[in-house]
C-alpha cells in the first residue's frame, strides 16, 4: 500500500497497539506485560522451536499455550 499510495499502515494502528499495551500494563504491570509481548512476538526460535523463559532463579519454563502463559504470569 505504501509503494502505490504512500500510505504507511504501520502508523495507522500504532495508537491501537499502544492502548492495548497500556491496558496490559494497568492490569499486570510492566514486567508481566513484557513477558506477554515476548510470548506473542518472540516465542518461536528460527527453527520454529519454542523458546523458553528463564526466571531469576535460573529455572527454564517452556510455555506452550495461552493458558500456560496465564498460569505462569499469575505465579509471578
């Protein structure tokens, strides 16, 4: 769309994403919001394997679905 009409659709929905992120911060705080964003955008490695989260006590957690993510967030 940008090439043909010079319309940057990335800016079109950025305020929506900022609003959603703000709601997550209000509900869960900054640290948990970062974990949620990681799970949405970065949970898969280059070879399509799931990445793991390593907590401060150096325990690895593989979160396979949104229910596991929710349970993990609640325990923090």
